[in-house]
C-alpha cells in the first residue's frame, strides 16, 4: 500500500509534459512511502512504443492499455479502465494531470471508487507517512491545506507546477487489452476541430502572452501574436476578463477567477491593469512581466519586471528582439 | 423538456478574501450564484424555450442563506427551486452524494451544472453526480442542442473544439460559450416571489476530504520597473535570461 499510481495521458500517441509531471510526482511520493511508481496509459495500438520514456521520469511499472476505441479520449472507456486498474492494485495515492482530460476523467474515477478527489493541487508531500495536500481556492486568493481519510488519496496536479526528475533506470513496460464494450457507451465524439493555427491551451502553456483593455482594439492582437511566435513553441495567448466580456477574445483564453487559473514559467501581462480576479488567476506564474502605460496599475504589484509606457511602441521592439535572441541561440 | 440546474452560492468573484481559520471571513462579503452556474441556468431556460414546454428546476446544497441566490435564479425564469440545507465543505463527492440522493428519482432529460464553482475550483461535482446516477456526462460544454433522444454538445478542449453526441437523460457541465445570462426583469423578480422555493435537510454525508487550514498565497517578492518605453526592452530581456532564467 505504499505504491503510487499515475495516469499518463497521451495525445496523438505522444506523452506530454503534464503526464511526465504526474509520473515524476508519483515516483517522488512512492520513494517517500517506500514503494514504487506505477503508471497506466491508454491509447490505440502501438502506444507502448512511446510509453518507455516514462521509465526515465521514475515509473517502475508501466501498464499500457491498447484498444482502437481508446485512441482518442472518451470518458466512458477511460474512467472504467482506470477505475478497474486502481481496484486491481493497492495504491496509497492516484495522481492525474489537471489537464482537460485529467479534470474530466478524475471525478468519474473517484465516484466509481468512492474516494474523494482534490483537484488542481499545487503541492503534495508525505509528512510522517501521511499525505499533505495544498490547493489554491478562490482562484488562488487563498491556499487550502487538506487531509484525506481514504485510501487511495486521489489528486489532479496543476500543469507546470511540479518538477520532473530524471531517473536512470527504465521501467518495465507491459501491454494489456482493456475489457471494454464501446457499443454500450452513451457518449460519442463526432468531430474534433483543431483550433486555428494549432493554438495551445493557456492552462498548459509554459509561456503566456496576455492582453487587456490597453490593447484598445481586437485588431491589435497581431502584436501579441508576433510576440507569441517569436517566443517559440509552448506559448499561448491569454486575455483579461474585460476583453473577453467585450467579445474581443474567446472565453477559452480568459485568465482569472471566471476563466482559467494558470501557472506558466513566464507570463506577459500587456495592457492589463490587474483586477483582483485576474491577479488571482496568474499570480502563481514563476516570472511575471507587466507592460502598462499606468505606473500605478496594480499589475506592477505582482510583476517581477515591468516596463511603463506605450505598449504599441514596446511590443514590436520586444517581438523583434526576442526573435533575434532566439535566432542567436 | 424538464431540466434541473444545480447551483452553488459563492462569494462575489471581486471579493478580497480574508482568511478565518479553515474558511473565510464572510462579514461584508456579497454572495452570488457561481458565475458558471448562471450560464447553466441560462442554458436550461433556452432549452425549455426551444422545446416549447417543460420546467426548469433549481437545486442547491447550502446553508439557509442560499435561498437568496435561488430567488435570483427564479427571477431569471426558473420555475421552482429546492434548497437542501447542509454544511458544504471541499469534499465534492460528499456534495455529489447529497445531490444524487435527491436526484435519484428525477426523470428530467437534463441535469446541468456550471463547469466549476468559483470558490473551491474543484470542477468535479457534475461528473460525480452523473457517475452516481449512472448517467452519461459531458463537461465544459460551450453550447448544445437537443435532438430527439440525444444532445449534441460543443466542448472546448486543448487545441480545439469537440463535437460530442450524448444520449439523454444526461448530465452536462456548462462553460461560458454562448450562454450569457439574461438579466432578471422587474416582472421576473416580482414573479419569483410567488414561485415555489422548498427547503429541506440534506441527507447527511460525512466529509472525507477536509480543510485543515487556509493560508495566504505565497507573497511575491516586490518586482521592479525595468524602465520606460521601448528602450527598456534590451534590459528586460537580459534580466529574463540571466536573472529569471525564463527565456
């Protein structure tokens, strides 16, 4: 009962950073508890070929469930297979990434197993053999320190917050065919439309370029896109509530209490004054840069670095110099 | 078409949170229907209007003061409301069980939730209730349309949109998408006073995920203004690269 299970999500057969964070966290906790890290990953035939990398981030046992019907995420199949896998083992904790898939499947698994779930946690540790869990509440205006009475403890962990540690030994990979009956599923995915220009979701991006009212007009978003493109892969556009409410940007980009809570390595707040509900949603970012005309804007109170001035002059120069810097690397 | 909407009373999102032990200081705090739940109420009203018949019922778990946001939902146009009185904590499964106990006998085609509550951000009670009731559930629905015995849902996901078909009866959790909530008219507010708002005690479910304490978010070290105007850009990039190691 000292083993820890992680769910490693794949997309298009690839294991992403959120999955590696979940596995590495499972390995750390298992180490503290004197057990080992088990991983379950689900997908289509051939997934085992990319699952081996999970050994490098601490997985001792990697169970790869391969089935045509699991190629793409469907909550009915995924929840059942994960719950069956947890029941068949003896785990102190079960860890899933708080991605769109993780947040969708984890509550179903928790209800099937009759254990509570702590969502979107930002720290989990073992103190004297007991798990201590912290998660932001009120969108980060406060942190709740939690204890859980059940075994296993179930959590989803916020992307970009947990360290990925490299391990020397590779894990043992075993493949199984999940016992599922897709014809009984009551949910069917009819169509998947990729976002324009392969945009990345703000909650998983390692860098976010966010714009607010100071951008003055939705037509001006090209300036933010130039900066995003200059910064390279892993960068998403974000937005303040004001510009989403005004219909300038889609709600999926909104950062803050009625949008998404984010924790990227680098956050650019451009033309955002810093309303309390926006600050709550981005204050756990590692490094914050603010660009604003008003030197007294609240955003400068949480920013590590600020530039005061006209964003229409600053942004083009910033995009240009970032591009030059990246080109020189 | 009958629709039940589960709503939660939360502090206004503009609230400055003051910590008081395992909770927050509520004196002087304005409480509202959680914004995502308002989208769900709007979605339910539009579904009823499109069907041309049926009723929208509100269901909430909370203390007696939750009656106030339920009245607000009735003023928007919901037909009736039921408040299950209980102390609500962070254990979403305990909340889900109390709601599922009440919904067990419901034959409403749709049970709607907001995608998450604006206070604890757990994002779990909707799919948990669905699992307990053995109903299918689609989360994060930006818009949906009922077509006979199924609903076609548009769902925001990383890097795009999914179109999902779900058999009814179903549970959906609603995000902002197309459902900008309507304002209650004066007539609606007056009518709400005469609509049924029942109160009864929730079945008691023990909480197994407990808040030991709340703490302030980690303070951010005071930042600095690098400079003014575009000429500050090179210094900003130097700091981001050499000091913050962020570029």
